């Protein structure tokens, strides 16, 4: 079928408005990230590469600190850019994450039988990032604290590249010789993402298994159609073969990352601080419960954000699919809705399972950034299914004035896109001033410590800062682990921080 242009001038204006609104909203969080400074583990992680050399430092950190090898690697790489770059890291991650997801949606347009503007893909990509950040259980620890960001937000950057590589290979025009090259790329980026933390590795593993089950189901369905004399397309065999190979190799990469996390000598030391893991029945029960709590809490907590995340894809689908022959009946649409919801819930349970196993507790806020990302994708997929069902409804209502329908879509999209500016303004007007004041105080202390080191002093007294969201700060005990790390970071023997008078 030839692609048909479905983009009148007023829709172009709306799409431009939407892109601008989302870009400004994301820019406000990038600006807030400019007030990021070294916190807690940020002082410690760079020391392994500094004192042992770059590559040996990775090995030492894996043995004695954490099996999350990619976090140490990313920290070492970013430290090469200088301490000032920590202020730009949140903006860089926001840009990479947004561009990655937008490129994924841009290439997804090629699978549609009609033309969809590139601006739609950019709106969807920015919606993923913005809704994840806005609904993050703790923005400070997930985005503005560098160590937490490398653990729980940077994996989404690797994940988006993994999606793009797989998507490129599933296009019909790709030559066969590129299949193994793409498979290696998928395995590597699944390995990189899983190497940031075991929770994301588990997330990838379950996602690959679900996708493989779906591919096998469609293969059985196509075989039954062929046996019944139904129409069969050889392209589907070719597509399923490539998809299964990419998924199997991606699964191997995620499993390898999870294995390296578990085999690290430091892992046993961390587990010694927690109680013994629960039995299998208790683990399943806790994971199911925590996944439900998270889904219920973070869809109800910010209802308007949830409406925006579901509503924008739904309205876009209605606009561009209206009048098209949708090969889906009502029961198939309802089944698709239920399946998306169940898969989304299963992925949330997977995100909660490592904490239920290792700590027998509900995951920390920064860990749930992965759950928020998964929930956003689920809500957008639900929005797409709702949009298709609404298209079926519009087709049934033959007397419906499509001009009125398009006007309603335009109004709805305008309100939802502009709401992104409202919610980002509401958040940042409260968060930026205290972060700005804290950054100014931190810069003053940083200058004091660097000046003391330059003068050859060995012990320095500074003013103690109030802790941010339970993250450790330099305290009065010079032998506390963070005091020791900070002293070594600045080239001093000891630092003592006393409360302000």
C-alpha cells in the first residue's frame, strides 16, 4: 500500500508545539541537573582508577566493591573529563535517553503502511523520558546523584540502543550478512545495561523470555493457518527467525551480566549485611505484592501524568489510523489490552524481585526508576491499544463528523502537551532553589579543600552539610568511610566536618 500523507497544516503546528513543550520541560530538568555535585559514593568510585590505573581499577573495584562493573567503568570514563563535568552529566543522560527512544520510534514508522511525521516519533521519545523523570520515586538519587544515575538510569540509554539495533535488523531490506553483526551488538548492549545493576539484568532476561514466547506463539499460529489452507507469508518466517536469534543472543548477554554481578567476591560481603533470602514461595508472594503496590501507587499518585502518558499515544493513534482497515476485532483488542497489562505487571514484579530476594524488602526509590521506565512503556502501549479500539468505535459510528473528531483530538493533544510544561514547572520551582543553594555551599567547601591541599595541609575542618535523602555526607568522624574517600579524593589525610554554629 502506498503511503498517504495525513498531516494538514494545523496538525503540523500542533506537533511543533508538542515538541517544543516537551523539549522545554526536559531542559528544565537538565538545568536542575547543573547543580549536581559529588555525593556519597561519588567520592569513592573514581579512586580505584586513580590509584590502580584505569583497567586494573575496574578489576579491583569488581572484587572488593561491587559486581556492577559498568558503573565503575562509566565513573572512570566520566572522571577523565574533569570534576566540572558532573554538572553536565544529567543533561547528557537526558539527551542520550531521549534521542535513543526517539530514534527507536522514528524507525518504527517504517513498519506502518502510511506516512507519519517524524515529529510524532520525537514526541513519543520525549514522553518516555519526561514521564519517567517526572514520576521517578526519587529524582535526586536516580538522576542528580551520579552514582545512582549510573546504576539505575544510564541502563535505559544502553537499552534504547539495543532496541534500535534489533529494530534495524528486522527491516526487510537488511542483508543477511549483517545479522550476526547486529546480534553481537544486541548482546553487547544487553550486557552493558545488565552490568549496571542486577535488577536491570533481570528485567532484560524476563523481557527477552516474554518476547521469545510471543515469537513462538506467532510461529505456531502461522503454521496452523498454513495447515488450514489460510494465507501465509514467507516474510513472517524470515522475520521470526531473525527475531528469535537476536533475542537468544541478547538473553545470553543479559545472563552473562547477571552472572558477573553474582560471581563478584564483593557480592557475598554485601549479602552478609542482610538476612537470609526467603524461600521460593515467599519470594514470589513478596515480588507479586511489591509489583502491585508500585503499579497502583505510581498510577494514582500522579493521575494527570498518567493521563498524559496514556492519552497522547491514544490520540495520535486515533488521528493517524482513523479510516484505515484495522485487522483487529473487538475481542482481539480487549485481549491485547489485557496482555499488555499483564506483561507490564510481570516486568514490574521482575524489578521488585531482586530486592525481595536480597533484602526481603520493598525496593529503594532509586531502584524503582527502572520500574517507572517499564510502567511508562506499558502505559504508552495501553494508550496505543485504546487508540485502536477508539478507531474501531469511530468506524462503527459512521455518522460521526470526522472534522469534529479531529478538532477534539487537536484540543486533547494541545492540553496534554502543554501540561508537560505545567508539571515540570511545578516540580522545578520547588526543587531548583534548594539545590542551587546547596551547590553554592558545596562549591565554597570544594574551593576550601582544594586550597588546603595545594598549601600542603594534611587535615582540614569544614562545615557539615545536611544529608540529602539519607545519602551519606562528610561527618565529624575522620575514620568514617566517606570522610576517608573524600580526603583521598582531595589529596588530604583527613577531613572533619562539624555542624554549623
